[in-house]
C-alpha cells in the first residue's frame, strides 16, 4: 500500500461509546483511551465489524458505498486527502477489516475463545466474532492475505 492519509482515530468506535440527540442532529463520543494516529479506515472498519448486523451490509458493494460516502466527507473537509483514490481507500478498508478481526481474537481471554458458557458476555463475544467473520468474507480478506503474503 502506498502512503495514505493518517488521522486521529478513536480506536474503539462502537455504538456503546456514542451518544445521539433524539433528532440525531448532534452526537458525542466518549471512551477515548485508545485514541491513536492511523488510517481513517480503521474506525470505519472497526465500527462496521462490531456494530453492523449482516442485514445492513450484504455485499462488498455495500461496504464500497459506505467507504465512498466516508471518503466524500473526508475529501470535503480535508482537501489534501483528495489524492487518496477511492480504490485505495477501499483496499485500506479491507486491510483494516482484517486488522480488526485479529484484534478481536487477540483481545479475548484464551478461555473465552471457545465461546463456552452462557450469558451476556458469551453472546457479545459470539456476535462480535460472527460480525467480523461476515465482514472478512464479504470483502474477501483472503485476497488481502495473499496480497500481503500472510
């Protein structure tokens, strides 16, 4: 991947960390302890992998449209980012989906990885893993692994 825009990312872009007004015209984000400088696609991939139900994004074209919308906002607010082409942004998004998948698995306690037991925590972990796997399949992370020689 060639040089891409870097920005400040939240690092934990989940709905649980976002608060919206009733009319959804304003919002606030909390829980900033994982803030870092990274690809703008990191928070997008993280949010999609951990929050988007499979019925929301059913094909890679849905992901591509999401990335295009994000890039449109990025390009209008940061003209220097316009050199970042949409196909590069989508490739970076796919790489970040793979990164999020690794982070989800690595961050789990080894005893939790088999998803044994019951209760809310097990259901949350199961849902996270299912959503990450769906995203990896949808955007063909196997091809990304081959490209990166992983």
